[in-house]
């Protein structure tokens, strides 16, 4: 049995990823801001909520379909947009896209994607683009226009990166994009020759959405935190969001909403969806988890807008708890990034399959056969 097949859950993939890629790269995936309190809370929050099963019900056939972001998908969760995927495995976003296609679920494309949009446009899975609002408005507009031309299914404006979070693990490991060799990191790269050879001798590392506009797209070694702080527009406001929605003229989502007030404002400007997200705990440490905030946000805007619980998902039960609270769907990055780092497309496919099997099994044990049957009566605290 291969190492991938021995991974039965996300934590198994995390352990395998730690052995499969250089230490600075692993800690970029695994790390978060400051003391990483929020990162831990994102998953810990689920432990304080309990499921109440119902028995003696026919559950032989379970339907996982749900509609989110204007598309019917075959799973109640999808793959959040994440940056720099070719650093984790040389196949990068293409591997993630192909895996999502197998399960008919959304996959995200980041502004910091490492694969040209032309290489993934023919993948049949629905696609959501994560837009960072740059100081260079020409760059921002070019990203929107590229996505329109490619007929992507949805656009998510990320609103929680006004400045870079204090990602101390990256400071300690010296992580940059592209990676730079230092005496400190050299041993780690030598100990992972497969990754190192793939990085050195395959297609040159590039950020295609950026490289036509700015040198940071190709040849400047910069930390992601510095990129956010230096390149993104700290004056981003609600009017800008409205203008982006108008230029995009399609399914529009705000990623990084964490308060009731901002959720109501998202409805006011006509957004189709919000992603309750704290960027995986990588921005403001000490903030609440997306799952913590579901109740007040669902109470305020439930039924008016799609509500996606993004972050901290490690188990099928986490997804069922979120849906029971009123989330339309769930999403996450680390739930597939560890698997991508461990084994490319095969790893991502196995990780999604593991979660799918958990959700099916847990729904049967809950006594429900479709997503619409999940509600607050299923949970206690």
C-alpha cells in the first residue's frame, strides 16, 4: 500500500507532507499569525458543538448535492483558493483542478496562482477566482477581465488582507516566493531531493496573473506577508467592492467576512455570497473562528445570501455541524494542501474522497439523507 493510501484523514496527510517537502515550504502551509491562537481555534471550535443523531430511518441512499455560488455541486464542501501551489507540488493548481473535476465541486484560483488560467480553463469543475485588490488598478482590472474572458463561474474579493499578518514561522524559516537558498534552509532542500529537482528543472516558477505587470510576478523573492503589505491597496472600501462587482458582472462573493454588520452590508451591495473566513488564522490572531461566527451571521442574513464556512475543517462532522448551523456549504485550504504536497493529484483526490466518505457515513449515523435535512435541531452545546 502506498503512503498516500495509508492517509485516512487530513492529519495523516499533514504528517506525510512534513516528510515530503522542505521545511520552509511545509511551515508556510502549516503556519499562521503571531501565537497561532486563531489557527488552533478554527478547528477547536467544532469540539464545543455536539451532534444529536436520530435513528430508525431509511438511510441507504444519501444525496450530498447542494447549490452554492449559482452552481449545483456534488459535495457540500469545496477547495478554497490558495496561493503558490506549484511550491507544494510541481503540478500545482492543475492537480487540484483535476481532482475537483472528479467530484464536481468548486476549486479556487488565487491571484497568486502559479498556473496560467489557459491551462485550467477546460477543466469542467466550477471555478471561483480569488481577487486581491492591488494598488495598481490596471493589474486588478486585468485580473477581472481575464476571468470574464475565461468565463469563470464566480469571483471572490478577499477583504481581510489590508496588510500582511505577522507570520512568525515564515520569518524564522526565511520563507519567500520564489524560495531562496540560504545556509539555514539548504539542508532541508538537500533532504528533499525530489521536490528540489522538480523545482529547479521543471517550468520556471511564475505568477502568471502578475508577471505581465510587476516584477514580483517572476523574479523577486518576497514573503507573502510583505507582498500583502506592500502591493495591496489599504484604502479598499465598500464602494470599491461595489465597483468590482459591477465590472465583474457575475456571481460575486466577499471572502473574509467575520461580523454581522459586514454580512448585512454585503447583502446591501448585492453580493451573492460571503465566505466567513479569517484566512486560516494567518491574519488577525486572537479573532474568533468562522464556526464561532456562524450563528450571528446566519441569524442576520440567512436565506438572503450564500454563507460559506471557510477554515478549520478537518472532519466530515465539522461540515455537518456547519451545515446544521445554517451554512450553505463549507470550504478550506489545508484540507487539500497537505495532500497536494504529499502526492499531487493523487493526494488531493484521496483527501477529498476521505472527507466525502466521512460525510456520507456521518449523515447515515445522523439519520439524514440530504443536506436540506440538517438544521439546528441536530446540534447542542
